[in-house]
C-alpha cells in the first residue's frame, strides 16, 4: 500500500492527470481514511475493553483490510475515484486493526520487556513485509518471467498477494494470543452505552494526567511526519522526476534495514530509555526532510531510504512501548484508542499539507519542508515528559476499582 499503490494510482488509475493533481487526490484519500479512524478509535477502544473483545474488533478490521486490498486488483485504468475510495477502506482496515493489536502488548509481555517486545514486533513486521515485497519487486521488474505481459499486470497481482499474506499471517494472533477478559458480562446495548461513558471519563482522565497528555501532544506532531513520509514518499519521488522502479527498490531497502534497526532501537530503549531513542530518531528525520527537499539524483533517494530504515521502526516501536508504560494496563484498549486517534488525526494533516502545498505552488519540494513544523515541536514537547511520574500515576489508577 505504501509502495505500489502510489505508483499505480499516479501512472495507471490517474493516467492523463498532472502529477500535482494526483498527489492532491492521494493526500485527500489518506486524510479521509485517517479522519474516519480518528473519529471512532477511542470509542471502539472503550467498548472493546468493556466487552473484553479486542481480538473480535481486530478480526473485523483485518477482514475489512483484506477484502478492500484484494478489490484493488480488479479496478480498471483511469478509474481513480473508485481506486481512491477502495484505498480509503483498506487503510481504515489497517489502522483500525492496529488499535487493538497495539493494546494487546500488555497481555503478551511484562512491563520491563515492553521496549524489546514492541521492537521485536516491528522488526518481524519489516522482515515479513520485506519478504513479500521482495517477491513483488522482482515480479514488477521482470514481469515476463512470471507470465505477465507488462509491469502493470504484475502490480495488480501484488494487491491480491498482499491480501492473502495479510489474512494468513493474522491467524496466529487469533489462535495463540490470550487477551484479558472483562470480569463484567454485559448485554450488547449495555456494553455500547458503558463504553461510551468510559470513553467520556477516559477523555477527562487524560486531560488531568499531565504526563500522558504531554506525550500524546508530542506524539501527535512527530508521528504525523513519520506517517506522512511512509504514505507519500513514493509519490513525492515520482513528482520530482525519479523513476517508479528506483523508488520501489528504495522502499525495499528501507524494509531490509528496518528489520535489524528496530531491534537495535529496542536495546537503546532498554539501555538509554525509550524517550532518548525517540528523540534521536526525530533528529534524523529532521535532517532527512531538509535533505529530501534538495535532492536531485536517484542515488540520494537510496541513501535516504537507508537512513529512514535505521530510525523508522525505532520511533514507532519505542513510542508504543513508552506509552504502554505510562497508562493503566486494565484500560489499555481505551487509552490506545486515544493513542491511535491522535496518530491518525496527525496523519490527516501531513498528507493534506503535502498535497495542498504541491497543488498551490506546483513544486513538491516546498511541500516536504512543512514536515519540519511537525518534527521539531514534537521533539521539544516529548523532552518535557516525565516517564517516572507517568508510571507512578498509571499504577495508582490500576489500583482504583472501576465503577463504570
């Protein structure tokens, strides 16, 4: 979805449309998907906690993502509106599932191993995604070897393969991971109403929890830049004249580097603290953003791909583990609902900013610099977060009986 969809969207589904306009359309599609998830994430998290149904919600969003991704294989050339619409629901499936997937970390790991386990999850994600992506890249570069007449036919099949891969490798979590069940057995209507009340109370709690509030504010800003680069990097490269083949190879390099790098960041989190590791990663992103606005050669894009691969998984995994430490474990899904809500609200701004600035100026190089307005304030706010105080407050909340 990050590598082949932007290429196909610009060259096939948006054929005949100027690069700036197709970038604008892709930015709006990403913004709509993230807005939808941001709107429902906290409420769904609260309901899932009340019902003890995080895995059931995860299953729903996995199926949504799988079906929508598979559907992209059958959309005809020039039909960018349908492609964008299907893409929105596929992204909702992915991000929606992450709400409940992320919250299960408290059920599969002791707190002292959060940094490592979170990093291991991202590392294996890069490894698994990289294996399939490697096959897809070879299919697209050498389509006739696989029986395709051109690389467009090969790209269409990649969507089908991704859907199958997604479905198959989701099975272990539903079989082997045991989630904490809610002690209260409520009827469906009571679960929904109780979940809504819990959502409102959690919102008020977060406003009072200074450490959690500060972290979420900083996370909201810097993860916007991270997600925007993931979603828009290939489109940006094509807009400044780089070949789609080179861009896809660069993304594969990021996958390869991201696997061991995420594990290294997990160790950094254990030795130096998760906050320090995140700030290091953000600093690298600032340098990448500035360099990216000036780059001219494909070789530079490859270098940037390696650098991003070194920090991307680390920033993501350490953010998740840091947050897990400062929220009460018995309310993990609802608090991670807010975590994912802010992440997706942030991911609304970035792609839309990129699309609008590219559209208004006709020069995508200006648009990427807007990410500095997200990375720098995010790092400053994060540096003010007191992890020790956050842990202490989370443990106090865990010991308070839930009367909701």
